[in-house]
C-alpha cells in the first residue's frame, strides 16, 4: 500500500509501530481506544482487557500502559477490529494512522528540495499562515481529545459506581431474604412453643380440677360420716350410774378431758392412752430428745420396745414414723409385735407422713400425736387432734 493511502490495514499492527507513533497522533487513537475497551469488555470477559479498561485514559498515553495497549492491539481480536472501525470512520485520523502503521522500518531518503523561487516573500508568509492554522487545528484536536478522554473517564467511573451500587443492592436483597427466612422459622418455633405451653397449662388445670373434685367428695363423705355418728350418739340413752365412776375422757376431735385435768399433764396423757386409741409417734423427735446417747438403730429399738410394752399394758394402737433417708428402707413399713414401724419415702419427711395419716382418717375418729415439733403441731392444729409432748408421753408409759 502506498504511503498516502488512507485505508487502515486489517491485519493487527506491529506493537513497535504503535509505541513509536507520534504522541499527538496516539492521543487521538487513545480516545477511540477507550471507547473500544468499554464496548469490548462488555461482551468479552478477557481479564487482560478488563485490567486495561480500568487504567485511566491519561496513563494510556505513555509508559507501560501504552505498551500494554499496543500489545493488546497487536494480538488482534475484537479490540483491534472495533478500534480499526472507529479510526477509519474518523476522517482526520484515518490517513495519519494508516501512514504510521504502513511506514517502512528503514528511513527513506529525503526528497530533493527544490530551489526556492527568486521572490519567496509571499510564499513564506502563506506558509507561516498555514503553519499557524495547523497549530490551531492541532491545539483544537488536543482539546477535543482531552475532553473525550475526560468524558470517557467520567463514563468509566460512573459505570464502576453503578456496578458497585448494583452489587450492594444484590447483597442487600440476599440479606433481606435470609432475614425473612429466619423470621419465618422463629415465628414457627414461637407458635409451636406457645402451643406446647398451652397444652401443658391445660393438663395442669385439668389435674387440679380432678384433685379438687376428689377432695370435695372426700369432705362430703367425712361430713356425712360425722353426721351419722352424731345421730347415733344422740339416739343412745345415757347410762344411769349405780355407783360413782372415775373421771374419763370423752372421745372426739379433740377429746374432752374432765374439768380438773389439765391438758398435756401426766394425768391427761394416761386418760388419753386407753385401749383402742390410735397413737401416732414422731419417732426421731422422741428419741433424739430423750436417747440421743444411742446411735440411730439403738434409738429406734429403744422406742419400739417401749411402744410394744404400751400395747400390752394399755391396748393402744401405736404407729411410729421415722425419716426414711436416715432409717432402714425408704418408703417401707413393718409390724413389730403390734407396733407399726414406718419409714418415709424419698422426698417426704416424717412430719409430712404424719399429716397425711391424719388427713386420711375419719374426721370423727380420735387420734393422739406425740411430738414436740412446733412446726408439726401448727400443721396439725386445723385437724383438732390430741397433741401430747414427748415428756408427758414417756412419763405415762413408765
């Protein structure tokens, strides 16, 4: 191709010619190169082109960035095809670029300079004017190139900002979707938790209602039994004594002592401990008060033997209760020569067992409870049992 042919070659250029190209001419090429990079990297994910597209336009004019751009164009492909189309379409740039790319590597001999005409004053002035016009055109082209470069830089930055905003928005969408999923799981868990809590509450209320009904039926049964017992006592005629009788207690809850006998005295205890009388004994409360010198087994044996003697002498029905965690077997009971010996189960104290035993009795049946425990006495107060101190009890048995 001739040197003045404005057609840019289709083959990829020599990178050395691009690097050696006139700086002003290369600036014009860079304006189109920036646009080609934006267009090509939109379709081609080549990492090398993406890195080149991220380089500011001002750095593509010289140095390493210019060499990298020349190497990318020399590799051919979409980048060179797109840039060549843009350069060919630029009437001011096509011919100079074509000459720069097709120029032989070896310098050509300079053409002989024709001798100046005899009168060259007017020609010289015209050349000066032409030089000024060319310089003005060059400056205008540089300004346009700088403007295009700045605009390309702005467009690249705007594109980067839009891509960053898009990435942020997508990340926010993913985060919101995860929050929504977690909220749904939390709501389902809360509903299930409230459902189980409601079922448990309903079961508790149902059980409380059943126990309340059972307690009410038991109270009605006791009240009716007490009424029948009272009616039987009212219909029986009082015996006419033929001779003076000794003072005695009137069974009940509590038993009624003779007028001159004071409660919890030895005389009162002896009157209460008559044949057939049920006697509940707080075991360790008696033994630790009066026989703390013995070990636990010795204390139990001493008290049981004492009660066995009272069974034979007075005909009482004793039941002694020991704390199970300190005795033989938790929750066990046995009969020893007419004495019921009981050990409380785990979690139940002797005080609890004695209260349960009184609650299970017919409200009209007299009962004696032997204890010095103030707390147990307070708990048994509403049941109106006959409370006897350990000292008075032992004094009546000896």
